[in-house]
C-alpha cells in the first residue's frame, strides 16, 4: 500500500487586520489602580495569618518567596501591591502567564487595559491592536536574538523606549527588573492576543518563555524553608510549578519542606482531604498541584478563599506591620 504524506492546510495569519488602540475603551485604567496606602475592607482569614507568618519567617531566614499570579490580579488593579511587595523585600520572584504580561504592558504604555470582549469578539476586532501586538512581539524577537527570557526582554524594551511607556512606574515586570528580581512569563501558544498579531514569531515566543522556565526552576531550587504562592492561576501556574519542582528534585536539590498557598474564590471545604475522581474538585489543579502534592514530605499547603481585592491587600497589611528590610542580605 502506498502512503501519501499529509500536510494540513494553514490559515495565512499574516492577513489579519489590526487596529490602533488609542481610542479603545478600557475597563482597567492607571487612574483607578489600588494603592497600598488605601483603606481596605476588613477580611479575616486564619490561612492568611499563617501565610503572612511563613513569609516573614522565610524572608528573615533569607529564603525565597515566589508569587505566581494570574492576569486577573492585574485586571483587579492590584499592580502596585505587587510592586510594594517587591520593594519591601517580601517577594523574591514574580511569575505569570502570557496574559499577565500583556495587561501589565498595556497599562505601562496606554494607561489602560482590558477591552470589552463580548462585543469585540463579534466582529473579529478582539485583541487586534497594532501597538500591543506589534511592540510586544518586537520586544520578544529582539530578546530572542539576545538569548533573553520573556520577562527580561519586555523590561529591556521598556527601558530602551521610555517615551512609549509614560506609566512604567506602575509596570510590575519593569519594576522587578529595576530591582534585580526575576519576573518570568510562562506562555501557552495560541492563548494570548499578541499571538493573533501578524508580527508574532512563535519560535521567539516559545524560546523566550523556555528561558523563563529555567529561571523559574532556578528560583525553586532554593525553596526549602521558603514560600510559593499561586494567586488566581487555575492551570498554568499549578502545572509550571509542579514540573519545575520535579526538575529541581530530580537534580538533587532539597525543596522538601516549604509553605504553599493557593488564592481563589472556589469553596473547597476540607481541602486537605482526599477527593474522588468522580468529584469535580479532583480536576481543580491548584488543589493537587499547589496545596497537597508538593508538600507531601513535610511542608504546609494553605488555601486562601476570597476576592483578590480583599485577600491581597489584607496579606500586604499583615506583612507591612513589620520593619523592612527583612533579611541581613538586603
């Protein structure tokens, strides 16, 4: 029997039309970002108190505190809380998915982000922005040529073009870069609006995110006695963390006893109990990959249930009662 090679047809992505972003209506704006000095609504959580104690203990002992956040943290207007945690030595590594980088990037140059998707998807204009896709892909291509990670590539691009980014003081990845703290982005090809842009170079996107995965794993190798938080990432964060943790243990690093915390709004009940594969909680990845499996050798897994607008400011409030800096090295 003769076999014929099959080559599936591809859509010509270079024909995609893009639009200027300047007149777009943005749901999140630089002028309505939350500030750490703002009054906060009371929110009581024993898990948050335990987590705050673990973070303070980790930093006093020079151990890392890693924070992986979903893009909704930026969309909630909480960028300045993340920056304050970096500035005060509370967080030693920030990580997010591709969307986390995009909303941060848009706020830095446009002063706004988060378009109205239900109407934009109807005419195919959703995500088709010349500036966001053009500039981010340019930054990533340049970073790829220099062997950089995704986060560093974006930050250096902002540094080279300050005139384009009037709001860079509120840009999380840029402020991390200025402080010498890793900010890594872990993408899935096809999930982000900049992948829709004709300028997208998928080899560059994958390679730069691959560098960031190695940077993330390097931070995890020191996690013994430290803290890892997953805030609002239901798939990417838990999966990247579990795989990177497996690598560092495979290579002989300790990383056995540490504290993990997952932040979300889903009620999990007794989140340490075994759950049947017939129950939908079994398929909620943070429960397994953040709270339970990684700390099976003696660590502590916590679940912080609540809205980010309450949980993150409350955590920062608990932490900021301390004197900074928190370690001798800083």
